[in-house]
C-alpha cells in the first residue's frame, strides 16, 4: 500500500517517518529547506525513548509522483494551503483515490469534495512539533497519537480500515468512525484556544477566555444544528492510549499556531476561530471574541510577532472585548 503524505510538518512528517520506519511505502511532499534536509539526510524522528533518522522519499510537487488507483493520499498542510494542494493533485492526475483531510478545522473536507469524490475526514489527537528543517517529534505514549477516520460527510469504507491498520502498525491508534465530522467539530472547540497560547505564551492562564470562546461556538453549533463529540480529556481512549510525556531537549505543549508563529508562516486561525465567526454570521449569532482573535492572528502574522509577545491587557485591548 502506497501512502502519499502531502505536507511533512509535525503531523504529516511524524506519520511519514513512522510508516517508513516500518518499511511501508511512503512518499512525502514538502518544500524549501525542510525538503532539502529530508532529501539529503533523511527525516529526524524523535519521541519518548527514541531519536531516529528515517529515510523518507520526498518530492516537491505531486507531478513528480506516479499515482496508482489504490494510493492513500493524506493532506497534512495547513488549511490555508489546501486549495492549492488540491489543484496540484488534480493536475497530477488524481481522480478517485481516497483523500484524507488531517488538518484542524472543518473546511478542508468540503474543499476537497468539490474536486474529488472520495474524501475522508480525520480527527488528529497527537502532541507533536516541527520547528527545524528535517526534524519532527512526538510526545505521546504508548501510542504517538489517536486518529478517528471516516468518509465525508459520513460513513466508513475499506480505505478507512486500511489507513487505520497502517497507523496501528506504525505506532499510532487508528479508529474508523462513521461520525468523524462531529468529532472534528469537537476538536475544533479545543483548537479555539490555540491563538491565545500563541499570543500570550504557554505559561499564561487562558481558561476563562477559552471557556468564553467555546461558549460562543456552542451557541453557533446549536443555531446551525451541528452535532459534536467531545474528544478532549473526557474521551476514555486518552487515558489508555495517549499520555503526554517529555522528550529530552524539546519543549512539550507548543500548539500548532505557536509553532507557525515561531516559524514565521501564516496562521490557520481563519479556519479555527474564523470558522466560528463564519457560522455566527450565517446564523445571526454574535461571536465577538472569536472574530476579534481572528483579526488579531492576522495582525500578528503580518507583523512577524514572536510567540508570547502580548500581555493579557494588550490582547483584550486589541480584540476590543
């Protein structure tokens, strides 16, 4: 089974390295210094009790891959890069192959379904980092991460089971689920606080603000008739399969938005808090806090602000609520 991982950041890079280390056929798509480092020296894959350098085949564009009818294609880029990636896949000849959306947020599946018929959602619960070219790390044990997999908009098929089996063999936990999108909406609630930690720093207490963000989101979900499932600490699988542990020499607990800000790349907040703002406008539900943080994220990205560069007072003043 050939797996194509489009985007070799924290999530995609960890999956590609873990699959390749088990001798599964994997091709990754990356860019820039990260691609060069992987092509020249392999992908450094670190985690609890291991520090490996894994040979991962990597290219810069889907046109460099000969796609087969049974290939599994995993989208692991940020949501703002999804549309261009989908167009590149179409130009490369992809038609009916299963396409899995591993990104945070809930907008990618709809984007993919506009161009391709065989689209799957994936809820990703995996503490991981990518801050240096050619390096990724995971912080979970006994499994690196938990993945819920299912067709979009609903259902399961053989592709979900195949990917689940591959992930299981590579050290993750894959669960085919016919209701994957309610789980992704549950994960979205957790990700609403990403911009808070990126702006204020990991040590600042943000629970009160995060609770307010979630309250806006839940009001929007109710108005829109959106079902959601709690995949946070209430999920019993976390105690059994995913304990967060330290990796020597690496800082644990850096969210994806913090990592993007540190690397100077665009933030995905438009597809997290911005999703709540969009739904609020569609259903006439006010979302001042999520809307304000979406604007703030764009400003911080444009100004190349450092993670943790704002105080709570500065953040509240900036978002105006």
